[in-house]
């Protein structure tokens, strides 16, 4: 099977080539049956196709309107910007940044890495909408490949190695494509082969202080985080202790990313050190700024045509 056809769209009948569906609203994707069979998966009558969090028609219309807004941006509208709310200001700012970065990306995929709870999915969706890209969560792809089983259940019923093998295959498939923002699992960085796949695009590390991560995870619970089940104590203590250990194991690996988005640095630039006040859009905007710097450096080094 041709590499460009590995991931395909399932829509009311025959398989459709993903590349041919680019620019359209796509609802779902599946890995081919060949891949499922090779990994011992049985087709589940209850499991659905992979959910592709694509850029909807509404999102594209918003992006178009924002683009038009910038083309007509004048000094007077800059003054009017002061009267906009925070959300409206951030929406305009990120779209402007996306318009600056997009031509230089040339369709390259963006892979977000970072510890669990660092906001890869939330920030990834915002980036995909701003750039007009498709969005994927690699954990969700593996879950649906196994028939809708959660990551925690996969760890329990199979093993972490089983999950990692299929995570690597998912990243390999995604690396063959273009115009994707991919939120990877927290442990995706531990396998060198995954870096080989992710380096086909631009890798971005969302660097969040461990204390802030522990608070986030404790607030929503640790049941869906299989690697946190090994610790004792309350939710925050369990999360903090395990995150500290994981960061010691993975910190150097995260640093392999092309770009680092430090929430502490963003907060400091805003005059404080409370990262919890940073909005996902502000973080996504900083990610685009870091990506812009990476692309400029690659171009100057002759690695980007």
C-alpha cells in the first residue's frame, strides 16, 4: 500500500484517500485493517473509526474572517483593539502570527511533546484552527485501534510495551502526511525511533512547571493516568512525585525538541510567575513564535528550501 494512503477516511462506504480529502471537513479516520491484523487487533462491532478533530467549516470561516481583518488592519483599528476583550484580542493576535508562520511551514507537521497534563491537546487544537491544519491525538488513535479501550486499560490488559509499539506505528503513519498538528503521549519521547518520525516535521516541547502540572492532574483525577497509579497519597502528592520521577527520566529527551515553550518564561514576560493565569491561546501563540524562530534558523542554515 502506498505510504500516502496508509491513513484513510471512512465515509459511508469505500475508503477514501486522505490526501484527496485535504481542505474538506473530515469526520473520522481509521488505520487500515492490515495494520490492525498485524498487531492482533480484532475489529470491534462497537468501536468506531478514529475521530479526527479536523478544522471545521465554521473554523475555516473564522480563520478567513480573521485573515480579512488583518488585511484591513489600520492604526484606527489598533486603537479599537484596546476596547476588545482578552479572548478577542488573543484570537486576532494568534491569527496574525499564524499568517506570518504558515507560508514558511510549507505544510510541515507540528508534533507537540511534553509531560502528561501539559496541555498538548488543548494547545494543539488551537494551533490547528489557526493554521488551517488537521488535529490528531496519538493516544486517541491507539485507543481506537484497540477498539476504544482507554490508555489506562491498555496498560492493564496488555502492557506499556504493547502501547508504545502501537504508539510508534501511529507516529510513523502520521509522519508520512502533511498539515497536521499532533499531540503526542507524554512518553513518546523515550523511543529514539519516534524522534525519527517526529523530526519529519517541527517538534515543540510544552514545558510546564511540575507543581502546576500536579495541580492540573489532581483537579481532574488520576484514574486516566496509568503511570500515576504506582504512587501513594493524595492526588496532588501522587501526581507530583511521579511527575518528578518521569521528568528525571525524560527531561533530556524533551530537550531534543526543535522549540521549547516555557510557561514560566511567558508568565515572567507578563510580569508574574503564575502560569495558571496563562490562557491556552497565549501559549499557542508563543508556540508559533518559537516555530517561526526555528524555521528562520533552518533557512539560514540551508536546511529549509
